[in-house]
């Protein structure tokens, strides 16, 4: 086994030297391991603990003395498999985080305060807070509305009722895939003018005066970014024309 290869898979030089010593010595005590591996005696237990965490060493007790042994070299393959599984898990978690990170990157050019809401209750809070900014006769503009879950359809029907009660018109552009859903039905959602576009947009943009809510649709925990910025409002309004 090459030291460089073992370093590439995540072992330190001290761990490699100690593992080699265990392979050569067999069941042995820490003093002999220190002499053979050439590592600091003050660090040997820490190194052995790390090897055991990786499944590459173990110990037995004879009398009152610990004797350490190397695990089978085949366990190195198991360790690599475990690392790959952990990397795959981390990759999946990162994929869930990417929409939020991408939104932050896109919004960094605006000198304004962006607030992030998470979870369905957070989404509801964001919309109701934004609705409070509008007065009778104002308009709410929305573009890029996708097909939504039953939960979100129910929420936006409820939200639409509160909006209509304030006599606020919503002009909206839906993705074609949303046609026929409760959120598009005039019988359920009053004071709404809608049209459809064939393409699927990455996020719905909701404009409430100077506040813009950017709501990307994800299969995982929903997130929403709220921005208070006149420039963003004007740019978003132009996309609806």
C-alpha cells in the first residue's frame, strides 16, 4: 500500500504509520507502536482512536493492559465505501441548499435588505406581511406561477380571498402546466386577471409595491426571498409587460 494513496483517501501520515506498525506487530501495546511508527507518545491514543473510528483498528484487554490490533486491510475498502456514501449524502443536502445560495448570489447586486422565509408557514407569513403593504385599489403583479401542490393551492385560494376582500386586483402570468388548478379558477379566486405562458420559469415573482417576493418551486423545504427595493420592483414589473 502506498502512503500517498492512503493519504488521498483521507488518512493522515501519523495514522498511516500507526496502521503499518499494527500490521507488522500484530496484537501489541502502545509503547511498541510508538517505537515502530515513530509517532509522539502523547498522540498515540488520539491516533488509535481515529483509526478505530475509521474501522481500521481495534483492541482487546489482557489483564489490565490494552493490546491494539490492525483490522483487515479489506476494511480500507469499506472505509472508502462509507466515505462515498457520506459524500453522496452531503451532495444531496447541498442540492437542496443550491436554490437558496443561487438566490443570494443573484440578489447580492441589489443594495437592499433581503429576508429569507423557510417552510410552508414561513411562506404564508411572507405573503400576508406583503399583503399588508397594499391598500384598496392597489395591484399585485405575479409572473412565473408554476403548478403547485394541493397544500399551496389551498393556501393561495385562501390568500386570494383575503386579497379580494381588500379590493386588490392580481395580474398574473401562470406557467401552462398550472392550468385548471384551484389557484387559477376565477370562481375560487376573485379579482384576478391571468394569462399563460408555455415555458416553465424557475421562480414565481410576486410584486407588492416596493416589496418583491421571489418564490422558487422546490420539492424539498420551500424557501422564499423578500426584497424591499424600488429598482427590483421596476425591473420585475417590466418582465410582466
